[in-house]
């Protein structure tokens, strides 16, 4: 996720439209669900978004993607909100995208490549369930093989982009040599070598200049990758030990598991019954909760809060963001005119009646431009126009 991108978002839900005037400034994160056909992508999409897209046991040839913008539940926002009953509470929102299945070997030619490249986090839905009605294209259900196969396909898609760029670049350099061109060629050749050795670009240490040089490629193997294995009822105990499916110790790759079938049943229940059923099945939490936690960890993002005239609002920024950059995620004017940040941790604010009384009791700290914003900070930015 890059806080500085400022293109407007897609408009899909009334909730999005209501928030869009704020969201123009920080783009919502995009989580894209993809994978081989009939693995449970749309099932998980329904679980995450509350959408009710029909689940079919056959491929209906539909190639449209499903998209929903959803608020991220945050109990901290609710608790801060209690101090300000008259203000609106505005949570962080996430764009979820659900792609149709991609056949084995087809990722590099897929019409979904551009959707995959737009994602902040890629979520690969992996088949872990047996079901004779839905034959596995390879004749055998093996989460490990599908995970390895998809990781390789992402590398191949990047190799293809690198090779076609290098071909053009070499011709350009023959015509006229430029230092920028030479630099790009050298970097792409290094990355090509990594990919050929089976390592994703996310494993390569890059300098900020190198990051910038390749950012427009939006390499798939550079993105954080979450494998979500969709298991059978009988494999529920494995949900707490997803490494059993495939022990990944790769940087920027995480494995989680869920049971789509059971959770679809649970989704139909009333709230109190939900808890009860989860317990009965031995499930610790809903996959939506697990998914968001894993994704936030994987993407290395944190949340801070602002208390404005009319609203209490949550914002997502990358870890290790300075106060002045966080200000810029709200509005470039606040970044440009940044004077000081008044900061208090959300729990500390709850010991007072309001930000104002906390300020009077000297519980609010004054921080400068380089202060590193912490998860759960409540910030009031002082700036000059
Ligand atoms: N046995 C079993 N079948 C499942 C499970 N999850 C999904 N399915 C079935 O798999 C099929 C595909 O689900 P869907 O979410 O549409 O997959 P997609 O093609 O990846 O979007 C449906 O017929 C589901 O009923 C599961 O956990 N266990
Ligand atoms: Mg689907």
C-alpha cells in the first residue's frame, strides 16, 4: 500500500459513497482473492463481505469479478466513539475483489493480470476439501502442490514482464545509452536471476531508489501473499496449525486455513448462536476476523485515529510512518503546513472525558515531524495554511 497514491476509488456500495469524500485522500487497501477454479473463492468473498453471491458447483463461464468495499470492524473506534456520541464513526474500509478461477498454467496470460497487479495483498484460495462432485483438475487434492504451483506461476508472470521489458530496453540502449537505462537493465537482470532460481521479488532487499525504479511493473511476486486453505469439516483441528499444509518460511508469505462449508452455515445464524456454533465446531474465530488480522500483519500496516469536528475516524498507514507522512495521508495541505502532532494512545484517552480534558491534564504529548506513529494513536495535527 502506498499512502501517497490519490486516485479515486471504485464506487460500489452506498457505504462507500457516504465515505467517498474522505476516502479520496487515502485509498482503501485492496485485497484480491484469486486461485484455481472451484476452490472456494466466492465462498470466502461472501464470508468476508456479507455478500450473497450464489455459489455454484459448476463453472458457469462467468468472467466478471465481484467487488465490495467493506468497513473494517475495530472495537477501539467504538470505544473512542462512546466519548463522542454526537460524532459519526468512520472505520477504515477495504476493497475486496473476487476473481473467477484461473486454469493451471494460465496466470501469465490471464485477463486478470491487471486486477492482480492492482492488489495491495494477494489472497490465494487453495482447495483442501474433498468432493467427488467437483473433480480436481489434477485428479488429486493437494494443498501443498497447488501452493507451489501458484507461487511458480506468479514468478513466471513476472519473468515474462521482465523479459519483454529487457528486449525493448536493449534496443533502446543500442540506439542511445543512458545511465537510467543502464541502471534499469542491471536491476532487471538481477531480478530475472532471482526469479529463475525460484525466489520471489519480495525476498530481494531493494534500496528505495530501486523500489521506485520497478514500482510501475507492480510485480506479483513482490506482493505479500496469503494462502487460505479451504478444508473439510474433518480437518478443522488443522485450522490452528496451517503450517501442516505447507510449512512456508518465506518472507511476506503466510498460510491460514478455514472451512468454507461450515462458516456458510454459521453466517445464516443470529449473533449469539454464531458464537455457540463456532465453539461446537472447535473454531476459535470467524475466518473474516482471522483474515483481517493476518492481512494487517502481512502488509505491515497499522491504524491511527483522528477526532474531527463531525467525526471520529480510523486511518490505515504502513508501519514506521512518520507523523508528517501520516498527516499527508489525510491531506497534502496538512503535510505541507505541519507544525506539531498532539498524540495520545487510545486507551489513555478513555481515562479522560475528551481529548480536550486530556490536553488540560497534560496527558496529550506534543510530537514533531519525525515521530513514528504507533498503532492505536489518536492524533490531532496542528498545521498552518
Ligand atoms: N466439501 C466442501 N465443499 C466446499 C467447501 N467450500 C466450497 N465448497 C464447494 O466448492 C464449490 C465452489 O465454491 P466457490 O466458492 O464458488 O468456489 P470458486 O469457484 O473458487 O469461487 C461449491 O460447490 C461449494 O459448495 C468446503 O469447505 N467443503
Ligand atoms: Mg467464484
